[in-house]
C-alpha cells in the first residue's frame, strides 16, 4: 500500500491504496487548514491499522502554494 497526498492546492487529497484497490480516500477543501486537517487524516489512517502495510509515500509537488507544498513535504518526511 502507498500513502499519497497533495496539499499544494486549496484542496487536500489523501489516498491509501495500491495499483488495484483504494483502501482509504479523503478529499476536502482545506483553504489554509492543510496542516491541521492532514494531522487528523493521518491519525485516522493510523487508527485504521493501514500504516504497517505501507510501502511508500507519494507527495504532490505542485505547482501550487509554496506553503502547501512545504507542508506536504514536511509530513512526507
């Protein structure tokens, strides 16, 4: 499973899945609340026990908001 998310636009998108199935999907208009929402969504993913099956992380690099891209990269690391 791969965790993929993008916070470079006003929308926050988070997906956990593989090439055939989506195990978790979240999309919301976040505006300036990307970091707060991303913490909540990642906590939900952790509680759903998907984290141990993760093999990689993919993060959107824009183009878009510099702050949004920075937030995404910080969470991915």
